[in-house]
C-alpha cells in the first residue's frame, strides 16, 4: 500500500506504477506491478491488489490534506481533483489491466469492478472506436434475432 503522502511525490508514484517492460512482437509494452499482483498465483496477493484499487477509489480531499483538522479550501479541492485525475489516468493507461482481471475470483472481480477507478477504465474502453463497433454489431445481431424469432 502507498505511503500516506503519495500525492506529495507524484513522479515517484507514477514511475512505480509503470513497472517492468515486456517485449511483444518487436513492440515494447509496460507491465505494472499492479498487473503482476493481479496475475499472482497466491490469492492473498490478488486481494491486496483489489484493496489497493479500492483505496485509490475512496480517497477524499481530507486524505489529500496533510492537516486533517483543517477544513479543505476550494484550492485544496481543485488540487485533489487534478491529482486524482492524474492517478486515474495512469491506472487507465496500464497495459493488461482489464484482461488480467479475468483471473480474479468472482467475488474479487465484483469488488474490483465496483471501484471508481476501474469503472472509469471500463467506461473509457467502451467509448473507443472498437468498443462502439462491437456494441453496434451486437445491436444489429439482437435486432435480427428479435425479428427472426417473431417470424417463426
């Protein structure tokens, strides 16, 4: 789990998210430590990775501020939103994150997909041209099935 002040050192956090590299068909792809944890054979490691996703998703402005007793100012809220967006974007850019989640048990998949960070990853994957094409083809196929069933 990250240090309490990981927002203060964003550059080191981002570099730790990037992990090692993987060569595939002459193309270099980054594979994160988070993806490695989700791939692990040892089940508690997978649970910790999902816990980490939940932790990132549940961060608040109060967690962002060093002095928890002080009320957050609008500047604090704005800085928190920017930092949170940067972190969410980094996780969204991780290669093999979504395919690796298939390896989780059903209960862990459910926990992971209900986190705000994974919901953002999935939402942005759906609006990609490939995702829209799949949705459109599925709609056409369902219409064919509907009208074909009625004619029988």
